[in-house]
C-alpha cells in the first residue's frame, strides 16, 4: 500500500464529512482535513506507507492540536520539531473567534498531544522507528465547539451522530483494509468502542489505552506509567 492511496482515501473522507449535516446545537465545526490538508497529507506521505502492525486511534481533533496543524494529536512543537512536518494551514471558509486558526503560530500547547507523542518519542527515539510499524489517526476529523468548549462526537444529537458514525466507520474499515494492522488501539473508551463496532468480523485485535486528556484525573497521575502498563498487558511493549 502506498501512502498516496491512503492520502487519496483520506481526502475523500474529508469531503464526505464536510458535506454531512452535523453541527446542530454547537456554535462551530472545523474540518482540518480540508483547510490543513497539505500538512495532513504530508503526515500520511512521510509516515503512512506500508503495513502497520498497530494503529492508535483517537477520537477527534483537539483545539490546539489537529485543529491547528492537521496532524492527529498534533501539538505544534512535536509536529514541527520531532515529526519535522510543515506546510500551509489555510483559513477555513468561516472562522470562529473563540477558537481561531493560527496554524504553526499557535502558542498554546495541546497537552494530550504532548503526552501521547512525547511517550512515543521516549519509547522509540525517532519518528522513523515509531512509524515503521505504527500510525496515529483520529476516528472523526471534525472538531465541534460551544463557546470555547470542545464538544466530543458522542455528545451530538442522535441523528447527527448516526450519520457521522456511518461515514467514519466506513473510513476506518478502508484504512484497516489498506494498512492491515494486527491491532487497533483506541485512545480512550469512545475510540475503542467505535473500533470494536466498525471492525467487527475483521482479522484485527482491539485494545484500549487511557486517553491523555488533562480533563481526566487519571491521566494527570502518571499517564505515561499507566499506558506503559496497559501496553505491556496487551503485549505491545
């Protein structure tokens, strides 16, 4: 499987979710697969080629991570300095003042991304060593906001959630067919549940690790140590 194949499927995914009638009850929706497509596709082209033994699956973009850089859990410093990715982040057709798009000029740190990618950096040393058998992706590429608050996909109205899940499940199945992972590891409960449902019957094992969000008290108490233990129990360390 070439990285270009994955990038083309992801570009179509970005268009598909962009057309969905979702967002009722929230103030704004961002789709970084559209306005930050250049960086996201650079991520896939640099690191997405070939079979991956493990896909780490997040839920949806964070306001200072993928919303800014187009990379899953894409804390700016990590994307720039460790992943060594760059590219234009365009202004969306409509912007939202409480959560402006600043791209790589964003000075806020995405704590979840810093924790997740920092863990992989500590474990593997180089991006090349990590991505040889692993990839990080998000189940849903859309970010939803009420005021400045990030709204997760599971909080959407039932009809909108169902349409979104249908589209995201189809993409996840295609990604699994392309990358042929042995494992899909959900980063948090939602992602693990969606992987379990979407990939039912597929020849892939599903695992789960603690989400690194600072909103979780458990994640604020030695998240890296907890996750290291979880991965050992899965046989992935």
